[in-house]
């Protein structure tokens, strides 16, 4: 049980340490930046939603983002084309002949019955002259009518008894002959055409109408209609398979497809919202009421952003590795990227037509170039151009402007140490923007008015970008503890409060700092470091002496408090000025880079003067060197290391008695070698070649300050006693100087 609790406690402890680690912090920053960028770009890139209602009038002009098919209209066209295809039929055997034969049979029955009546009367010997002729005739007619009615009805002709009697008794031979010819012609005409089951009624009706128009008795016409209807049957039947093929062919004809090409209006303002247009807009997810999350669209954007993030991280890991180690730098890059995306989206919401031209996207490369690194600024500009182009949907003007002007802007503001230069950079960027827009407008054969309007917008964009960059610089410097050339120039101003205090309260330290600044600037420039940072750092490196200025020889007029103090206590006072300087710098809001120089400018060097003093006054065994060293840390940058060396060299050379060029150079190189041997330069990136260049740079400055002078005549006439007094005074100065720059006295004493 206890083992389990201990294991859980150990796991929680590891998790807590991991959460507080730099690795977790970096991952969290990258993940947050990626997610936030995705949300910004997705919400901006998603097409605008429109409030449309079926049957109402549209309030918008909506343009097709790509070639689209009007599916509803296409289906209507296809169905209409298929329905317009007539059925494919095939002939039904002898149907036409059978119909004509059936009509002939009808008249055959009539003729046979009428002839049978006469024949039977003849066989009975009854003539027309017989007085019983009428009775015999009626009897035969009755029998014939019954027979004829049976025969006709067997054909399917629904004649009435009266109509049968009419055919037998009243219709003359001429009328019947004419009726036969007429009816046979009508039936032949019908059967010469394609008669199907579907059009049978139409064909019969047509023939009946034509028959009614003929000149004959109405009774015969009525009988004819019944005969036509009874005997006419389809002579062709529909071939379902062939008909289906023809309909399918007509259905899939390309001309049935209704397309809306890219750039054409899907619906215009004041148009009625129809079902087909509403369906297209719903398919594009442009209607508010039917809005849905587009998973594929979101995944595509996220993967693109992920790949861009990988490119940026790979570049930082390989070429700007120091940025990964600095939390503030990582946060700065994240905030600048997200802020640029938000500003761009804001311009997009306000002015969608010109957002990519008016959005001040150049603030990102300019800020990163000023605050961090020029090459990194160019890479960030590329990443942002690709990311924001998703919102611009590949607009050539925007992509070219961001890639070209953004990259140039990073170079223009790099190492700029004057606000006037930055202002000119804004104008220059505006001019480049104008050139790009004009050239692309000419390539695309754009309208001159449009080109001029867009050129004006992009020129203002350049000015706006530099205004925002300059206006927000103090915020970035203060929030992320980043120092810029402009900030360094402000700090180097003699009216800066802390420097002014040095001048008034510790004038010796002030002049010493100025001299160290001159040495550090020249030496740092010689090795390719930030010379301005080194100079300003040197101005503040001894700010901690303001707490006890009289304990340092350069600020003493006569009395030396260390004469009344133990070596150990004096060491504590001397070494505390680095931490005191850091606290003062924090109070006066001095940037972190300067505070690091203040803290590191002595490293962990030995306070040699008081160490040797302690060894003389105390038991040697009880005096340990580590108790007489500065707390450190050792210099971690080139600038801190150069300030350390310049500080030591300036104090040691100033304390020299015989300042010849050869001896000064020997002393300078010995101080540098001692620092190297003592391990004070282990944590910075200085090479042996850099150290040689530093020594040469120091000599260029020192040779101008301590060149040989001709002694004045009255000085040459001085007595030997005066010369001895002067020599003793110089020795005392060497001894006192060691209190200020303790590690240098070691070098001098060795000489």
C-alpha cells in the first residue's frame, strides 16, 4: 500500500516537473499557436453565409466560386428529353390485313343475308306480285336479321337490332356499296399508319370523325363508327428495350447539363430565390439556415498549417537554436503571428474587396527582424504569406506583395538605429507595393481606374505597417524583455536616469564606464557581435556601485573605508555590487540583456587583492579561494564576455605606471589569457581568433588614449624627490584600483 502511494507520488512529481519544463512549454506554445491560427483562418476562409428564403427576393449578388452544375435544372432537362423520345415500336404480324379482312367480313355477312332473303323467296315461288309477298318477306327478314345480328356481334361490333334491320331492309345496294368503299378506305388509312395500344383510341377517333364528314346516311355513319372501333387493332407494339435505350441516350445528352461557370452569378440581387438556386447554395454551404461544418475543408486547412509550422520549427531548430531555449522569444513569435492573422481578418471583415491589399501584414517580418533575427523574419514572412493566402483564395496580387514587400521590409528595418530610417522604410515599402500592383494589373489587362485605386491602397498599407511597427515597439520590448537598437540608443542617452545618477553620485565609476563602453563597442564589432549592446551594457555594468560609491577607489577623494575592514568583509562589499546593479536595473526597468551583462561582467573571478590580504592576516589554511570569488554566473554571450575583458583591461591599464604601447599590449593579452585559463570564457562562443581580434581592437582604442607625450620643461626640472613621490603615488593608485577591479591586480602583481 505504502509502495503504491510512493509510486503515485513519484509519478505526479515527474509529471509536475515535465509540465514546468521548457520542453512542455515549447510544445504548448506550438500547439496553441497552431490551433489559434487554424481557428482564425478557418473562420475567415469559410465562405460568407447568406440569409435566403425560398420564394422571396434575394438581397445579394452571389458569385460562383467554381464551375457548378445546376442539378435540379439538369434533371428537368433530362427528364424532358427522355419524355420527348417517341416509343420505339415493331410491327405486329398480319394485324393490318386481319383488320381489313374483318371489315370485309362485316360487309360479306350483310351481302350474304340480303341475298339469302331473295333466294329463299324465289325457292318458295314468292314474287313481288304475290299478295302474301310482304308477309313472306318480313318473315325472311326477321330470320335474316337474327342471323346477321349474331354474325356481326361475333365480330365484336355492338350493333342494335334496329341498325341490323336498317342494313337489311332500308339500305339500298348503292348506299351499302358506297358505305363499304368509304369504310374500307378509312380503315385502310388507319392501318397504314403506326397504330399502337397507346394511340389506338386517338386513331379510331380520328377515323370516326372523318367518317362523320362523309355524305351518307347518319345511320350508316353510326354503324361505321361501331365497326371501326370494333375491328381496328394495333398494328405495332412498343419495343420496351429499344425504347429504354433511346430514352437513356436522350437523358444523358451533354446539352441537358446546366452549368454555372466560375465567376458567373448564381443569383443576382432582386432575383427570386428558386428551388434550384437554393439547392446550389446549400451545396456550397452558403445558406445560413442550412449551414454545416465542412470537415474536409477544415482538415485541408489544418494540414497546410501543420506543414507550415513544421517548416518554421525546422528552420528555428537548425539556424536559430537559441530562440528555442528562450521562452520569451517563442512567445513573441507566437503572438506576432497570431496578431498578424487577427489584423488581417479584421481588415477582411471591414473591407472584403480590398482586405489583402490594405491589411498591414508587413508588421510581422519587420517586428521579428528588429526584435529577433533577420533570416527568421524572412521565413516567418513566407509562412504567413502561405497561411493568409488561404483566406485570399490564391489571389496573385496578395501573394506577390506579401512575399516580395514582406521580405524586403525585413531587410530594410534590420539593425535600424534611427526612427527616421524606419519611417523611410515605410515609404519605400509603399512604393514597392505600388510597383507590384501596377505590374500585375498590366499583366492581367486590368482597368486603369482599378489599378490606380489599388495602388493608392497598397501605398497606404506600407505607411500603416511601419506606423504600427514603430508604435508597438515599446510594448514588445517591455513585455518580452527584448532590446532593440532604438531602445539601446535611448538607454545610452546621458539623461537616462540611472546614468545620470552615476554621473552625479559616482563620477569616477561613470567615466570608467564610458571608457569600458568605448573598448567594448570596438572589440564587439571586430568579432561580429552586437556592438551597441556591448557599449550600453558597459555603461550600466557598474551601476551597483551607486549603493556604496565611496567603497570604490575611483569615487574616493581621500579616506578608504577598506583600511578599517577585514578582507572578508571588504570582499562581500566589493562582490555585492553586481547583484546591487541587477536590482537597480530592475527598478529602472532596464532590459534583461543589460541586466545579464551587469550580473555576468565579473563572472566568478577571484578578488585577488583581498584574498592575498586575508592570507597575510589570517592562517593560510582557513583562507579558501572560493570565499573570495564573485557569485557569477560566467558570461554566456559574446557581449558579456567582451564587457568583462574591457572592464579588466581598462582598470589595469589605467593603473599602470609606465604606459608604453608594448607594455599595454602585453598586459592586455595577459589579462585575456588569465581569464581564459580561469575558465571565465567557457560558456560564451568566443574563439581564439575572436580573442586575438579583441586584443587588437583594445589596442586601437588604448593607443589613442595613452600615447606618449613630451614632458613639460618644468616637469623635467623636478627634483628626484618629487619623482619618487610621484612613483609612490602611482603604486598606491595600483593598490587602490585593485579594490575596484580585483582580478586585474592579479595580472599587474604578476608582472
